[in-house]
């Protein structure tokens, strides 16, 4: 069963009143843009001064904040870089940035990525994460 939560101004206001988040900002210009559309038609959102590439990613951040406050997870980190291929004299390093990393109640490391569209590059990096670090990325 797929869970659905709505990220709108009313729900963000309630989370702010409840002390789960400090502040939020959804740029109204981006909501109505037509010309400078992003590659995947996502809308950038700012929550607690942190910029997210999509409403989906911001919504997941708020959900994880609530889980952390309730003690279900701990050590929540955002945009954690993993070096998949080291730099050498001819090539730059290849890095995967996890949207979220945290530890669950069993103290297991969990890496999550919010995906609206899986690119071939992402699929390759997901496989490299499993091969090099033994980490299976959870896709939200």
C-alpha cells in the first residue's frame, strides 16, 4: 500500500505550529513558471532553510523529522556524498549524493533517495553503491 501525504501550505503551517519544523518557503514564481522549466518539472522548496529539489523530497524530509523527533530514527543527515570511483590522473571522482541517511531503531544505516524518474546514471550509481559499500538504496 502506497502512502500519500500532501505537502501544502496548510500542512506545513501545522507542522510549524507543532514545533516539527522552524520555517518553510515555496516560491510562487516557480509554481507558475512556463519558460525556465527544470529538467524533470520539479518545484524547488525550502524547509527550515534547507533547499530541496522537489516537493516530494521536502515532504520526505518533514516525515523523517517527525520520525526523528518521535525516536524512530536518529542521526538524520542530508545530501551525504559517497565516492564510488576514486579520482586518478585522467578522470574526476564519481560521487553519489544520498538525499537522506539515518539510523533506525536497530542502529542500521539507511540510505534513501527520492525519485520521480530513474535515470540510467542513477541506476548505475545505485548498483555501484551496492557493490562498493553493500548499501541498498531505498527509493521513495
